[in-house]
């Protein structure tokens, strides 16, 4: 078959166009492969790329309110809490009774007043006291007469003027007079009355110790019995904290253990030691009574105040720990704010044991990391504001 020149040129053009189209298809397929592979990788691993943790940046004034502390080993102080009550220290509390019946002539003190040891609380007129002082005065006069007779008879006997029998009788009479005087003085001493007073019936009721008048049951002109408790004086510089211990907790409370006493009424706490644990269980409560003696120089621990008694156990070492106020809960996760040069970074942590003040850190932090303690809630609030702004 003979092909003309024009036909040969047309066929050559078609072949050239076909070759060019094939090359374009091949090159286009190779160029699109990386993009397709990348898209497939993203679909297979959607979490392969994550944003960095947000930083909380504060102004200089805000930063001044943030306290930081290093993550470091610490001692865990296990404890057990009990509900207790402040009571009078019965070893330093006295119920004052007049010891003689009478009528109150004066009551110069008031309820709640501070008194010194020996200060007069009341003056009572007592006929019984008048009789006892009269008895002492009579015995003293007889003693003086017996002493004078003894000296006279002794001189006469020594000068061989009178018989020895007269001297012996005078000496016996003097001894009897001495005994009568001592007996009258002992009666007055037993009721705490002075030997002399004007009038003889006046009885001064005095404070047996320095303290506060916490009870008063006497008014001027009131008749009083000899055994009536007219005043209660207590030294409130020392008080008792008593609490009940159930049988299951008796092994946790021992005499000499350290305790920490606190109250919801104020922020002050006090420390002491267990001074007494009852050997018997109460018939009604089936609990043992335990006691802590607290120093109370400022009078803050008032009898009747309900308190929490935290009995401290043996300390346990922790490899890493932070202060309890450093722990915050963010989106359901336990978090602390780690301090860095650019700001504070929220770091999720795994925690372990805690005693209310110190928290064990098991994972998430390293020794030496500084974390926000006081004011950490400010960082939590700022982080929440930043998240809300980002959503809008």
C-alpha cells in the first residue's frame, strides 16, 4: 500500500500526541502520590499531632499573690480525727464553800472577774464563827493566867518556899491551857478564818487560787449554808480537751501521743499530748474518754467549745510530695501548675497518700520542679478565662 506524503505526516503527528498524553498521565500520578499518602496517614492517626499545653501568664501584681514551692521528699503525718469538747481543767478549778452558815454582808466580785489568790470574794456574818473566836480569846486569857501561876510557883519551889506538888499542879494547868488555845486555833484554821476580826462574826471568803470566777451563786443579804458552793474559780490558762474513743480506735490513741486541736469557730490551732485514756468504757456510750491538756494563755479555748482533735500517728517518708493547696481539679483531672520562665503550665499528676497538708506525687513531676501553692486557685481561674476566650 502506497502512503502519500501528507498521510505520513498526519500519522506522525498522531503518534507524537499520544506519547505526550501518556507521559502527562504518568507524571501526574507520581506527583499526586505523596499528597494522597499524607492524607491517608492523617486519617489512620488522627491524634499524631497535638497542641502544646497552654501557659497561664499573669501580670506582675497577680504574680505577687502566687507562692511557689519545690517538689521534694517529705514526711507524711497520718492522723485520726475525733470530735471533742473544751472543758475546765479540774486540777485548776475550785468550788468555793464558806464552811460556816451565815448571811452575806458584801459580795465585791462579779461573774467573769479575774481574781488573785487570797482575794476576798465575799464577807459573811456567822454567829458560829463569833463563838469560835470567843472560845479562842477565852483560852488565851486562861493561858496567860496559867503561865503567870506557873512562873510564880516555879520561883517559890526553887526558893524552897512552896512544895513541889504546887509547882507540878501549876505546870499541868499551863499545859492544859496551851492545848485549849491550840484546839481553838485549829478550829479557825479548818474553816480558813483569821484568829481575830472586827466584828468577831465576820468571815472572809477568799479565792483559793488565781483565776476567773466562772460561777457565782451568792448575793448581798442572802443566807448561805456551810456546804453551799457559792463560787467556782478556774484558772483558764490551762484547759482540758476531752473526746470519746470507740473500741475500734483504742489502738490509735495512747498516752503521750501528739495531737492537734482545731475549731471551726476560728483559724487558730493548738498542739498537745494525750494525758489520759480511760481504762473503762462508758455504760451508756460504750466509748472510752481521752483527755488532752492544752495551754490557753490567751483564753481562746473556752470551755464548752466543740473542737476537732487530730491524733497524729508515726511519720512516713514520701519520695516526692507537694503541699495540699497546690492540687487543683481541672476537667476532672488532678493538676498542679508548674512554674516556668514564661508562665505557669498546668500539669496532670498522679497522687497517692495524703494527710491533709502534704500530698504524695507518684507521676507527672520531678524533684526540683517548682509548683504554685498559695494562690493556685487564681491560676485555675485565669486558665478557665483563657479557655472561654479561645472558644469564642
